[in-house]
């Protein structure tokens, strides 16, 4: 099956450009709960009109509801669910487990697509999405062609792949740089793009800024891999960009030449990259938008605007004209719906009678509409004449009626499913958990010890030493082309309790019968998400450190929960290394730094040369702060020395303020 071309529609002009240039589907936001809150979107009742416009022209509409929500927003979310269902959208794109649950309960027949914000990047993650009821997964942008092939062939649901547009440095859904530095959460649609500022590393500037991706030369390979949808990024881009990208994608998919120069001119950051798809993750992937890039766009905008100035005739229709002395009807249909209009009675011909050929000439003039005539028949009694103006009027009336039929709302049925949750179970005590990057950091008493799997492998005796108190942290990111079988490793080591920072790990733990605990990477911001994790069998969950403390304390449900109470919080997780030197990874010990434009240093940790983590410049430290009842507090140690780790443990035991540089994070701030 030919993959669909899925185009961004940040507003009405972009919607028009996408449809008229040949997109098979568009994705757009309603009034709220979408990851591009700064786009114009389609709120205030505009969604139904956008869906109708697209459906008339045979284009599907996927609505983005791909932000994290808080408990106070769930009632409003239900209204959005019903609005989308009533508008007759073809699918929704979802990140939050709670949002998925509300669509499942309120509108179970509406297809749900797992957003790239869910960080689905391997086969187990895609299978977990299938278990959650998603019919399609939007794969992470960081995958190679081989990894895409593996997931697509075996996951059991459709896959969607980005083929053109901006690349975030961080894996989508795992970035808190904007929220930690400025209180504007990318997970809630308000990313301020601080990564595009001038961070320095390895002798390079703008070390967190990647070029835009472009896979247009690889569409045949992706189609052969079975990918169902080719997605163009850019809901914040102007309509000329949308027109250029859709036009180029259609040509490339058809095996035809495309206008790469105009595509680069309308928007690029020093060119494009296919580094993730091809596995060439080196310095050539990085780029920044220069003055030359901005100047080039102005020269191509008028020509690109011409691509969508006129209606695209893309919908085939059949026409049947029947004309007798006592009757005159025209029936127009698209194969699914049809309409019949009556025209004025014909007159006896004085000179030239109306023939099937002359009638067809008039009725086939469908310019200005999305229709073209591919089948025509006429039964006209001899000797009759109808003016061309009358035929034209019948055509306009019939096509307008067909618009009404094709664009009529096709609501998805909804049902009643009142919001409810189990009352909060108040814990008898708050445990102190210690998460350590290295075994050598462990010092002091902890109710639970968390260690990366790679550390446990180095010292297997640690399993017997800590017994049931040990939780093994599975890697936040794991790509299918990398060697290793976690289940076998855990069984060999005797590990039974694992921390899951990603949905793939939840799937793995469930399949292997392990005790699973949710990490902060699962982005839990509300009670319903906690209950979803409980339904999946998790034993506990760490709430997102983007959630204000008042909201943390108000969370309901019975699942034990806690917070990261200390640590250099992870701001990004990435597969393209920003600190990689000219000689690659040679000589790197996996610990480097980035420096921002003010000279502030941010540690970067590499996990076995497979992915990196950008840490905050100072640790979160809230030992003296009043906290709501929680089941556990996790002290999250990364670059600390053993002595520093022991000192932090004492400060939390004594509830004293640290005199070192620190942050309270987002727990005591308002989050957008």
C-alpha cells in the first residue's frame, strides 16, 4: 500500500496549502492540549470546519492531543474529546496515558496514534503501545532504517515516520530543558527552544542545534520497509513551507525529481541531514540558521505561494445527465455518495440541439472545485436544447450539494464515562531511596538501592548483598540494533525488580514477570496516569519533576508514588552526541560538559556510547522543604563523589538546607 503523506496544518492557510498541494492527511491542533500551543490551531469551533474542508477533498484529519495534563485539566480534556469526536476527525495523536484512557473510555471507536512524545524507539515500546490500544505509533526520529524495518515488520500496528523538518536535539518527550531553564514545558506545548542558543562543546558552537532532517531521497526504502505514513514536521511554519514540503514529498514518492533548492531556501539550518536514518551520527548533523538561510527564503516565497493558489482537482466524480421534454436531471456521485438536481426543462432546438458531447463540454468545467469528471453519460432525447448557462448552473448546484454530503460531520459515537479515582492512600512513612550512577557512590542507609543494569553486570555480587532492596534501572533508551537481551541478563544475575523509564521497559518487565517500577521518564502528571500504570501492574511510580508540589500532594489513587528529591536532573536524552570530538568517541570517558553563553557548565553523561544525558548545572535540593505525604523520596546521584553523596544523605536525614549552589526545580514554581 502506498504510504500517506501527512502534512502539518498550524492554521487555516497551512491547511489550504497542504490540501491543495496533495497531502493525503493533515495533523492539526484543536484549541488546547497540543504540543504547538503557539500555532494558530483550530479552537473556538473552527475544528469542525477544518475537518469538513479536508473531507470534501478526500483528506484525512488527525488531531493532536499530545501534551501532558494535570488533574485540574481533566474535565476540560473531556470536553475536547467530545469536540473532536463530534467534528468527525479521523484519528487523534496522544502522549499522556491519561489522555489515552479518556479517549478509550469516552470514544473507543476513534483511532488513537501514539505520539512521538511517547519516545517509542524500539520493538517492545511499539508492542506496548499496541497493548494500550493504539492503532499506530509515531516512531522516534532517531532511528536507523534497519530499526524502522524491525519495528514495522513485527509490532502489529501501523508506523508513522518523520521524513522532513526540524530535529530536536533531545528524544521527544524526554526534554525538560525549556521547563527547567524558563518554566515553559515542551511536554505541555510551550517549548521556548533554548537548545537553539549557543551552547559550546568540543570546540564547536551551537552544540545542541541539529540541522533539519530530510529523508526525501529515502522514501522508496521507507515504503519498502512497510511504513504507513510519511510525516512532515512544521506546525509552526508558514504555508509556503508546507506547500514546498508536500509538493517535494509527492514528487519523491512518485520517483520524480523534486525542487530541493526551493525546499532548502524556504527553511533550513545550513542544509539538511539524514544522519539518523543512515546511522552517520557525526558532527555533520549539527547546524544553525544563518543570515544566508533567512535571506534565501524571501526569494522563493512568491513562487511557492503559487503552488496552492488554485484548488487542486483531485476527487473523481461520475455525472449522469437525463434530458427529456418533461424532465431534466443531473446526478453526480463520488462512488460513495451521490446527489441529483433538477434543471429547467429543455426547449425544442431551433438550430443546434444539445448533444451528449456538448453537454459534457459544459458539465466537465469543474475548475475552482476539487472535482474532475472521470465518468460521464447522457441520455438526451433528440431535438432538445438547453443553454450552456443552464447546464453550468446545474453543475454548480450539484457539486455544491456533493460538497455538503462529503463534508457533513461524521461524528464518532461517544458514551458516558464519569471521571473517578480511588481515594489517596496515605503512607505510614516516607522511604528514602538512593539511585547511584556508580556502585562506589553508595554510602549510608537507604530503604531501596537503584543501580543501572550496566553497573550490576560489573559487580554481580551486589544482587545478593542488597536482595529485595535492589532495583535495577533499565536504560532509558534502547535501540533494537544494539546487542544484549535484558531478560536473559536479569535472569542470569538474579534481578527481579526493575525501574522503567520508558514504555519499552514496562513491556519487557510484564513479559518477563518482573516487578516493575515507573521512573520519572514516564512523565506522570496526573492521577489517571498513575491508575493506568497500576492497571499495567507497576508496583510504584516516580512522579514527573515538572509537576508543582501542590499538585503532587493532591494526586489520588492507591499506587505508591514518590519524587526525585535530590539530583542533577536529566534535561535531555540524545543519540547524536553534542560533545563528540573530531576523532569520534576515542579517548572519551563518558563524562563531558557543555557550556552555555553565560559560561554555565552542564554535565553530559554517556551510557556505553549508545546515548547521552544532559544534566542540570546544579542539583535539585529540597531537604528542608515541607513536603506532602509521599511513599518515597529518591536521591538521584550521578556525578557526585562518594563523600558528596554521603553528605547529601545526612542533609536529608536532618532536613537541613544545603549551602552549595542548588535549585528547587519546578516543584515550587508555576509551570506553563
